């Protein structure tokens, strides 16, 4: 991906289409070598909207590649988030949920956080694996990690996070014990 990120937008989109085909043909190999963690690292390193250097991205946003416009960056990031969504839809697992939540907690780019939150919201409301996904997402302290995102400075992120928490609270899959962990303190007791 380091070489790929030095190419023009059209080449990058073509590469993503090629990678998508390979993912569908040999899912397990792609997931083991280029899974959720790898894809999130690529997003963080090469497709930050902030345009500032981070420890993961010493030369962000383009890592000394060809600079892309905001719309092009968003399109590539969307394709990469789509790859993550594909991995999760084909059998979520606890480790990948932890990776996603750690990414959300560590990212300072509101666009990246919002992209991942929107993907989580879609995965928790549609699809064959939504119950399993919701179960993983609501387990142990993960609800508290989600709740921490409401403190993010961006209103869009707070709203997306609250929508996701609301889906968890309304789900029959989430145990009452885990729902209590997610509930707000205060007079109303719930969102």
C-alpha cells in the first residue's frame, strides 16, 4: 500500500476494485494477512483529513505520495471502510471489534471516526450477522468505550455514537446487565 499510495486517484480506485475481487475469491487469506487492523492502519496513515503528522503517519496525509483532494480521500477511505465492513459481515469476531473500538478511541480525525461509527451503525441494524455483531459490541466494557465517544468534540460523532448506543439498548440480543452498563447516570436513567 505504500507504493500504491504514491499513485494517482484512478490507479488507487482500480487497485481497490482488484483487492475487492481477491477478497471475495480468497476471503480467509485476505482476512488473515490484510484484515481489519491492517486496513485501519492504512486509513490512519494515508487517508487522514487532518493533514497533520501523527505517530502512525509521519508524513500525513499522503505519506509523500500524490496529494488527493478531500473528495478523493473520502472516496478511498470509503472503499477501505467497505473492506472492513465486508470482513465483519462475513463473521464478526471479538478481536476485530476490539481493534475497531481502539481505533475509534485513538483517532483524532473526526472524519475517520465518523466513517467507522456509521459503518458500525449499519452493521448493527442490517445483515445476517447483526445479532452476533451486537452481542460482541455490547460485551464487557465496550459500551463504556462507546459512551466515551460522546465526549468527542464533533457534534456529528456524538449523534452517531448516541444512535449506535440506542440500537444496543433497544436490541433483544443485549443482556439487561450490559444495558445497565450503557445506561446514563441522572434522573431519566436512560438515553
